[in-house]
C-alpha cells in the first residue's frame, strides 16, 4: 500500500448482475477496474450493507444515472459519484457470461 490506499476485490457470479459490496468509507479517491462481456455498468450506494438500502447513483449534475459503457474492460475514477456513501457495489444491465472480478482501488 505504498500509494496510501487499499485494494479490494469483489465478484459478480456467473449469470449475475450485481457485485458484492465494497467499502469506500473515508476514501478520497476511488477507481474501479473490471472486465465485462456485455451490458452497461451502474453504481449503487448505501449507508450500510443491508441489500435493500442500495440505490442507483446518479451523476453529480443530476442528468441521469452514472453509467459505464462496457463493451470490454473498464477502468474509471468514480470518487465524485460515490463520495457521500460508505458502501457501494456495481450493477450490470445484462447477466455476465462468467464470474467477473472487480478491483476497487481506494486512496485514503
């Protein structure tokens, strides 16, 4: 952790559309990296890890859901969208054809 942060790994099951939860508590910067075979990715946030509390996150200007177009692999800084939330996860518009691992890089 020489960069002053941490790395977490969460997965999306085969035929799944939602990743496991990851913590972004006190992170000043957050980036995601993952391979995707189809569909778009959305971010969900919650104040705790109760599944029913997760809501889709919107762009900071309020113009719509924050969407990552995912024809292949994605790497994106998502700090601004996740800033007020302590727990997040990734939602996909289509079921994944295999297990996907999402790498979460956080700088504290």
